[in-house]
C-alpha cells in the first residue's frame, strides 16, 4: 500500500524541483535529441517523432502526474520514492519505460 508522507507545500515543491532536475540531468547525460522544457510546474519531454511525455506537479494532492502514450499515472512520495498510486511502480522505472517506448532511447534515471 502506498502510504504518502505528510509534507507541507514548500517541501513538496522542493522534492518535485529536485525530481525535475534529476530527470533533466539524466536526459543531458544521454546526449539525445529529447527536448525538455519546464513551464508553470510542468516538465514536457518531446521526442524526435513529435510524441511527448508530460510530467506535472499537483500541489493540492501532493502528487506528480505523468501523461504518456501508454496512459496517465499518479505518484505520491512515500518517504523513500515517488510511487504510482495504483501499481506501486517507482517514478524512475515508469519514466525509463515510457521514454524507451516513445523514443527508442534507453537511459537511466535516479531521483
């Protein structure tokens, strides 16, 4: 069961900012043509084939939401990792999977 930790809004934003920075660092390390842009609390990844993965902070729910071709996913921080509220998959694993599915690029992400 995914038991979220209680965190105030500033801690939530700091954790999401750190997650977004880790994702962008991983993209830079791969040296691929994945475009990333952060605007209004949303990190958009755009691939050469024009598909996108949207990673969105949901402050009210203290969640990170991910929209990809394979579906929509909601993640809560459990004290150790951001975990999907349904499958319990960690955010890093989901992002590696959907980025590979949509772009063909295999990469590693550590959040």
